[in-house]
């Protein structure tokens, strides 16, 4: 914008005084974990409960869930 930092800050404070409020609406950003949960809740993907054996390996029926089987086998 071609102005120095001091001028920009001065303009910012003058705007606050003129409007008697912040010239923007502050928002709280979601944490990464909150973003992941929100994305999962809003997704159209079907929910599949993964079952593991005693060694911690994923057990998937290849016929019923071939895409999950491929993911479990190939990563």
C-alpha cells in the first residue's frame, strides 16, 4: 500500500477512535484438532468402525469394503 508501519498503526488507531470499535470482527481460529473433527462431522463419507486383531492389525472384509481393504493393505 506504500505506507510505513508508523503511519499504518496511526491510521488503525484513528479508525478505532472514529468508529468507537475495532474496524474488523475478531474471530477465534479453530485448532487443528477442532478442524479435523468439524471436517469429519460434516463429511458425507460413511462411517466404518475398524476392527483390529490381538496384534493390532486391521481386520477388514475384502468383499464388503474393498476400498478400506486396499487402504489397510497398502497404506
